[in-house]
């Protein structure tokens, strides 16, 4: 399953399928993740990734670590490993990892490519799509950031097999919110299909991404309808 994010300047694809092979053999790659995701899924990703060089950068897990200290830590590691403008960052985790990796990608060397590989249901249907990046400061959440689109998004539902029920429920709630707000037929479909069945879940993820894509294309910089998400 593929959903096109058909933006006029930075179009990209959201690929919803099991990751078989990622080829970035000409690039230095830095994977930004947290210890929990790394412990569960990093070997799975590394087995499928080809790159010139691969570096792993881990930051602590949690919204409280989406801050300038984490940004500085990541940037320092990128410079330590001599990454350059041709390098690639991979956001491998949930929404916090996606937000902070996208922000770092937007400012490192004045902008480098990054891709999203979201590992939570909530980030798969929402945060990984649309290019909103940011970090928190003492004045509030996400007050410093940028709109910076990924080059692609890879959604692999195998990562959801280890997701706690509460986090799975948060993702389902977001799917339902999108359906109620933008697609009543989809909402009726959700009433009749159990999302614990991964075949149904993939359909729901695809439709949610399609909804998010339509909103992002219409209002990329969040000047209107996108605020509803």
C-alpha cells in the first residue's frame, strides 16, 4: 500500500508494508532512536538496511526529553561522526523521536534528508506524516520547530506487535478522531471491523494516512483546517 503526499515542492510517498530492504548504499546514515525501541526492533531494521556507514544515536524516552539538550546531543554526535549534507537521518521510534529527528534534520548543515520509520500506531497515522517538527521549552510544547518534510515514510505494522495496549489505544483513538472529523463512511466502517485484526488495521492506517495527506496538501503550514488534527 502506498499513499502519495502530493505537495507541490516536496512530494513523497508513505509506504505501508513490511520492510524488506532499504538501500542507501551511497550515504552515511544516522538512526535516531531511544533505548526501548532499539532493544526491541533495531536488529530488525539493521538487517534490512544497506548504507555506506551506519551510526546509532539514542536519546532517552519520553516527552520531557524533547528539548534543546537532546537536540544538542544529536547534533554533536552527527558532527562527531562527520556526517555531511549528503547524509541521511532516520527517525526510528514514536512521535517524540520523529519530531526531534525532523527538527535536527532541518537545521543540521542547513538541512539534510530524513525518513520516518514510526514504531507506534499514533505516530504511524499522525505524527510521521506532514512535516511538523519541533521541541519543547520552558514556555510550552512544540514552540520551537519547523515545517520540514521527510523524503519518505515507511510504516511496518510488525513494530506494533510489541506495543503496550495503552499506546495501541491511543493510536486507535486518533484513527477514530480522523474518521469522525473528516470521513463518516470510514467511521461506520470502523464500527464494524476489529482493528486488532492486522488486515483491518492496515486498511485503517492507509485511510487515516490518506485523510492526513489531504489535509496536509490543503494546509501544509497549519493556517486553517490542519489545526483540527
